[in-house]
C-alpha cells in the first residue's frame, strides 16, 4: 500500500508507524485514519514484526482532529465517522488496538491532544519526551470524552486524575503525566532512538507467543473475575510447557545467551 499521511518501516523486528503531517502537527484526518488502520493490520500479520511503535513526524505527535474539519461541522457541515466494525469491546473505532497481538508502544515525541491522545490510551506502553505536553481539550471545545477515553483513563490513572484531565481540559507536561502513571518520560534528546531500543528489547528478548497470550490476559482482565483470570492462566501454563519457545527460554537462560524465539 502507498501511504500519503503516514510512514511505515520495519527494522530489528520493530514496525514504526509515523503520523506524517508535520506541517499540521500531524492533525488526524480520515485518510490518516485509513492508512493507520492498514499499517496496524500489516504489522499485526507480518511474522517478522514482533513489536509496533507509533510516533509522529516533526515536533508533534498528533494535535487531534484537523481543525478545518471541526470548523466545517460547527458551520453545519456533515462528516460521518468511519463505521464501526462490530459490537464487541475490542472492535470499536480505536479499541481494536487492544486486540493487536503484539506490543503496541506510543512514542509521544511532542504535543498530543484529542483523538491523538485517545489512540495512545489503547497502546500497551506510552513513552513521552521530556517537555512534551498533552491535553484532552474536549470540554474546552464543547465536546465530550470521545472514543472510549472516559472508560480507559480511570483504569490507567484512577478516577480522580481522569476527572481532572477530562473535566478541565487543561494541558499538562510529560513530568505530570508520568506522576499520574499515564506515561514514562524519556529525555527529549535521542527520544526516537531510545523508544526503538526499548521496543527492540520486547521484539528480540521476549517470546512472541508469550506476549500474545499475556496481552490477551491483560485486556480481558477488565471484564473478568479473579477466578476466571486464574483459571485461564492455569489452562495456558501446560500449553506453554509444550512449546519451542519454552524450551528455548530455558536453554538460553542456562546457556547465558540471547534467546532465538520462533513464536511456536
């Protein structure tokens, strides 16, 4: 697929999806969304990819929806959102990201707001450059918490922090976001390189089969009891013991070398 508003590359088993409208602070558009979905699908189905990084070109991650489109709606224009793909918890407009079977890492290199922030909430990890700033902004635009953000944020940072961000619409910096547990802050210098190094650790040191099942455990935890979660784990452990990755994990530990996992 030829991309016009994102960049896509794969190196060291890590796929990097870069939102690429730097002149507009990578403001979100229908084209960007379609290309982003396609890139996520490509990375998910590629056996050579074992971790995925999402980041932005230039000095911003994503400033939210393109304001030109919002002005059109305010003036009475109609622009329908892309149709949902189903009724389940993991096939809504952005919640499908939770079902991606590989580690999904947001590399928040600069300003992030609105829908851009919503996308990062569905990632497994969020790294943010020191000095970068984020905002939900919805309440200050006459909008509400969209795309499941009012469900995700309390589970990520607690009800009071979520209420603070969503009701105020205020802007916070990376240090405050880290204090809430929303992100892990990294130095702005060499930020992109450091994020990719961390992603490569997942991709090359952890079993892709184990990561896939652990991700399933993590996303299901919000909807199941402790007993259900424990029974699932108890059923999966014997399966692990029969895999190539388990044997390789033990052998690499004993032999004090890096593992060569196959995902089988």
